[in-house]
């Protein structure tokens, strides 16, 4: 716990990434697709798909400046496709995509100083790697709270 800021931020981010993975472990495809409560489209699989989109957006699009013509799951016609289109989704492929985006995010940030400014603006403002890492911790923490409730509803499992 006595490490520098980069190690602290990346450790917390990795903790939250692994927490989401643990919340999904041991469940069937149908259990991962299970929605919370109407009218919400929230599901564990939707959270994994959403976080794949978020990883890609912040690290590859904002930090590196990579331009993508479409989202992984969301489009202009289906802006919430990451959550809405899980009923027939390929669960194994979606988890592989999420893991690949995490790996790409790690590569994107590797060795960069925290004050590195992303190559693309977000809402007209510059964003640093420090901000991206802090935001990703917040994003995962919020959604892991959702995942905790979703998993408990599926089989009663609770905890980290």
C-alpha cells in the first residue's frame, strides 16, 4: 500500500476489473443475461459488454486517438446495444472482447506518465491519463455495485 500514484491507480483498476469477472464466474449464459427489474435492461452480461465499450473508448479512442467507425455493441440506431442486445449475444465472444479491450488498455497506458494528455478531447476538454484511470476506477466501482445486486438475485452470492 506504499507505492506510487500510478501503481495505486492501476492496482485499484485491476481489482475492480477482477471483481466484475468474479461476479460473473460460475454462471450459465442464461444467468448472465438475466435482467434486473423492469424496465431496466441491466444484466451481468450487459455490464461486461458496457465495460468493454468503456475500456475501448477511454484508452484507445481518447488516450491514443484511435478513430472507430462504430461501437463494439452500440450504434447510433442502438445507443444502448451493449445492454439491450444480450438475449442472443455470444457470451464467450463478449467476455473475450472485454478481456481483449482490457489488454489493449493496459498496453495503451503502459509506461506513460500520469500527466499524459489524451490525443482526443472529451466534450472539448483535454483529459489526462491520471483522470482516465481515476474515472475507470469510479466506473467499475459503480457498476460492480450493480453486479453485486445482480449476482445476489441470481444465486444469493454476496461479497467482493
